[in-house]
């Protein structure tokens, strides 16, 4: 019985990791759907895509969660301010510059 229990616990662990990874990806996808139209307003086309990718890349997990809520509630001034703050970070600007300069 101990072997069966150990196997069951061991088998469940990878499922938890996969589920967490899937949840993280879903959150990032939702956040991207909120950030993209905001960035397209200021930098239409490829520029908006670059800024969106860099904002998502440089946001913390907590920031991603807040932004992703905008996919449900709609964008808000708070989300706009958060995205602006992330966009203004040196790491975010360096990300965009490195992609643009290729």
C-alpha cells in the first residue's frame, strides 16, 4: 500500500506543475489581450506588438494578475497607470530597443 501511495503522490506532482504553467500562460495571454490595444493606440502595428511583449516580459507575476483582470472587468485607469509604469522601466525600454535594433 505504501508503494501505491508513493506512486500516486509522485504521479500527481508533474500534473500540478503543468497546471501551474498552464494557469501562468493563461494569465499572460489575458494580460496581453489587455495591453495590446493600449500599445496599439500609441504605437500602431509592429511597434505596439514590441511594446506589448516587453511590458508582459518585464511585469511581475502580481502585475500580470492585475492586468489580466482587465480582460474580465475591462481596462481601468489603474491598469493604464500600471502599464505605463512598467513601460517606463529601464528594462522594458531596453527590451524594446533591442528588438527594434535587432
